[in-house]
């Protein structure tokens, strides 16, 4: 089962890292973010990972696809948050 907390935690972590990653000009910082995300996805809720990865075991783990995967993950998690019971127009799209 995927809890609301699992979705919110993943979204918060990915959203923060994505915002730093996409604006960073420092390769070492981007590498550190890729490493942190790789560690996170290894330990995250496996059902949630299966949904956002669409079954791709390398999702958010390959350098060559990392930026595309991160953008996709943040978008999917945002959509999931908006579809949860109790979500309103004001909190369904987080920025």
C-alpha cells in the first residue's frame, strides 16, 4: 500500500533536489544530487517507485536520463498528490 506520507515525502525530496539540480552550474553538485536520489529510490516504497518508474528498473539511476526522469517523477508525484482524498485546488498543485 502506498501511504499519503510516502507520496508527500518523495515529492518533497525530489522537488527540492530537482529545483537545485536544474539551476546548478556545478557538476559536482549535480553528481551529489544524482547519488542522493539513487540512494533514496533504493529505499523508497517499492509500489510507489513501480508507478513512477513505469517498471523501468533504472529510473532516476542513469546519468544519461537523470534530468528527464527527475522531471517526470516530480510531475507524476504532484499529480498523485492532487488526486488524494482531501486534496483541494489550492494544494493539488504544489510549487
